């Protein structure tokens, strides 16, 4: 309704001037929500109903993840793989942790970048709209939804919208792009965890990496066994389980 009224009021303007005014209006009325978590205020752009979930319920769902992030410090580099709109990326950055945030879904990536600016942490975060897998090759990503904050994406999945892109092995991303090596990894990618770990075997074996927090319980027994085998072979052992996640730490 507001947009329609604005179009009516700006109709006498030139098309370029009208588009400029409407764009500025959109930016001003874009809904911003705040979440208070452990003394930290995090601001979120919430352009649609999926994005609203994160400031309202996102932190409540994984207190164990917050406990783990609270143990990290400015000397650490966290890889947030499956960063979505940046809830845990921003919380970590506000605690002084450097973060590389991987989010392959363009709608969520757009809001992730906006949220970095809203929270003043862009200097501590490297956001990458990049899909990780077990092979570096062209791939089709099925997006569960085109809303920011949505989940359920997958490589090769048959969904309502498929995006042709490039999937990259984690080892290739680190070696080719020259990223800082992680000291900790948070991995939550709706079922692709075994593939991504398989594409990062060299990096997993690097003593620089101290711990991996991976979504574990929702998987079937075969995928769980694969995750456990890959991390155990790299020198990790299971340290804790909280919510749907399992924490592996270097032996």
C-alpha cells in the first residue's frame, strides 16, 4: 500500500528520479529487528518472513553454539559454513573473532552483507557467496526458497528454483583464494556436511584447526558415520554434543 502511494506521488517525476526516490524509500522503511544475546545487541534486516526467524528465535535454538563461540578470541579464525543471514557470524565478530562466512544462497547472502554493515563488523568478516562440496566443478544448487533466511538448499536437489554455479572443495578454496586458515569451523549445511568435510581433508589435518562444530543428529546413521570417520581420521575426537550438533576437538 505504501509503495503504491509512493508510485502515485512520484508519477510526475522523470523515470530515473522516480526510481531513485522509490529506492531510497525502500531503504528507509526496510524493517530492522534487534536481538539481545548475552549482552550483545545484533541488528537484522528482515525483508521477509524467513529472515524474521533469526532475531526472534535463532539464538534460542542453539545455546551450545553460543557457549562454544564464547570460548573463541581475537587470535582465532572461524569458518562459518552455512552462515545464512549471519546470526552466528555477527555474534562471533562482535566478540572480536575473525570470521570467513560461506553462504551460497544469493537472497541470504545479500542480507548477510547488509547485516554486517548494520552491526559494524565488516572489517572482521570475509563474506563469500560460495558453494562448498567434495569436488571443484560446475554444479546446480537447489534453493529451498528464494526468501532470505531460508534453509533446505542442496547440490543437485530438485527444488522450485535451481541455480547454476561453481562448487568448490574447501581445500581448493583455502589454497587458491589464499584465505586465512581456520582455527575453528562451524558447519551447518542441511545435509551436505559429509561432502564438505570430504573436500577439506588436507585442511582438516592441519594442526591450526582446533575444533569443528558440525550438525550431526538430524543425519542418518550412514552420514553420521561418514562425518565421524572423516574427523577421526584427521585427528579429532568427539568432545561434546549439544542440541543437534556435535563438537569435535583436536586430540
